[in-house]
């Protein structure tokens, strides 16, 4: 008969914290064999130091200890390893406080002294299983975000690496503000969950580009390629049918090249446009494209590109984010908002700090990346000048920009992703 293998609880690190050596010894003896590895600490400080460097699935801590009690240790552990399960070992007299700690999410369970080891065994197994479920959920979201990023990058090669670089810079920015002791952001704190949330929001901020038509997304010149080809054919045809001389054809080709250049402006080239129109080589709508003032996009195409934020929002709203990631949509959806209310899609002027940081890292990366064949990457100083101009326009947060520049946040763009949990 086939039996169901009992789950193994090996390979799931447990930290035991107790100030009494005899209790530590007793607990270790009980856990050894079935569980492990087992790490021990004889006070809260030592326990925290272990949590800083080792992944721990379960913390078993005595409540009454000198200097730092068990609940305080759990409070601190929450910001170091939020997923680790915390079980308190306590006397009956502390029960009220223990229940408060459980209700506040600081403790997962408790056992009273003298310890009923059978009951403890069950509690430990449940705690380790709960840890496993949470870890799987974390992994699931992580894989999903990775898959989504791959999907955008395959669609639009110009985005390749952009999301990752923006995420590296923005999360590094938040870490720096977290540690900063001076200025407007002294009080600001980012927990590991906050950093994870920010990382996902950054990685997914441009996901909505998937809803923008590809020819608009990758448009490199003022005329769409099929329209340009048709104009060239009409010029050719005009020469072959004798409607245009070779000199006229040459002038038309120069005019087309000049007017179609995304770096050029139609101002001062009215005669070229008039020539193409007079020779009848333009179709309806061509002239409008060739009159585009700056860049390669018409007003309608620009609006379509800008719609990527709305697509990002509606896509991300469909994801059942767990509570710790509840603000991913809000943060990602505000990366093109400006403090003077002239951003999009909502024209908000109250913008979450995470999105204000991302606005800076996003623009910096877009300016300095050599991501399109026709677009030259701007040198670092020029990109900073443009950002400074946006600060003067009241679009970007001035203090954040200063920190970005002085603390060289931009250098973090290629830093390999560090785990935030
Ligand atoms: Fe964007
Ligand atoms: Fe972006």
C-alpha cells in the first residue's frame, strides 16, 4: 500500500531565544532530530543579530528576559524578517500582553510554561507550514512580476532594462532616505515590505505599454513607415510619368528626408512642404505628420503613448495584491504625475513620495539610455540639467532631486537586484 510521506521539517532554520542556559539546552534537545538547523541566542540583542544575517523560518522566544523581552524582540524582528513565524514561551501571568501581541500580528502563537512538548510540536509544525505558504505566495508574486517585465521588454525592445534600472535606483533611493538622519525626510521609514512594494511598482510602472499599438510605441520618424514608402513611390512615379524632372525629384527627396527627421522642426521649411504638396505626392494626413513640431509623434500618437499609465493601472488593479503590496497600483500609476498638476493621467499635485522618487529615476533613465537606434543617449550632466529644469517648472520634488544628484542615486541603476525581504 502506498503511504503518504510525512512532511520533513528539516532544512527550516529555527531560532531559540532564552536567557536561561538550561531552557535553551532543553529546547534544543527537544527540537534536534526532527527539526533544524537550530540556532540559539541568550538574549534579544543576540537574536536580532542572527536575524540580520540568517534566514529564519521560526523564532521561539522566552518572554521574560533582561534588557529586551520576547514581544519587543518580535516587534523588531518584524522589520528584519517579516515572514518568520514568532512563537512566544511565557508564564500564565503574562497572558494579557501575549494576546495583545498576537492580535497585533507580532506573535503567531504562544506556549505556556511548564511546556507541554506535544502541544509545542503541533504549534511548531503549523508555524512552519504557515511560513511555507507565505514564502510560496511571495515567490508567486515575484515570478509573476518577472514574467510581466519579460512580456513588456519583448514587445518594446526600447524598454529593455529600463524597468530594472528604474527599480534599482528607486529602491536604492528609498533605502538612502530610510537611513538618512537629516532634512525633510528624517522621519521616513521603509520596511522590507515597503521596499518590496516599491520594487514591484517600479518594475511594472510601464507595463501598460503593452496596450499601446506597436507602430506607435516604436515610431522613429514623423511619417509612419508605410506612409513614407508611399510618398517615395509617388515621387518615383512622378519622374517615370514625366510629371517631375530629375531635379524636382531630388528636391522632393531632400524635402522628405528633412521634414521626416524627428530631430528637425518644420519651421522654416514651409517651401519644402509646399513643394511636396504642389507635386501631389502627399496623401491625406501626410502633411499633418510632417508638421509635427518636435519628436516623431503626432498629438494623437502622444496621447496614445501617454495612455500607457491608464493601461498600467487597469492591469494592476486586476491583481489580488496581498495587504503588504496594496499600494503597488497607486505608486506605479503616479509615475508621470507632476507636482504642479500638469502630469498625467489625472493631473494630481499630491503625489506619494515613492512616485516622486520614481518620476526622477524614470526620466533620468529615459534620457541617458541609448535604447533606440535613432535616439542618442544624453550625457549624464545634460540629463541632470533637464531634471533641474523640471524642478524649476515645479514638476519634480526639489529636495529629492538634490539628493538624487548629490548622493549619486543614478549610480545604483545597474546594481544587481538585492533581495528586499
Ligand atoms: Fe511611463
Ligand atoms: Fe518608464
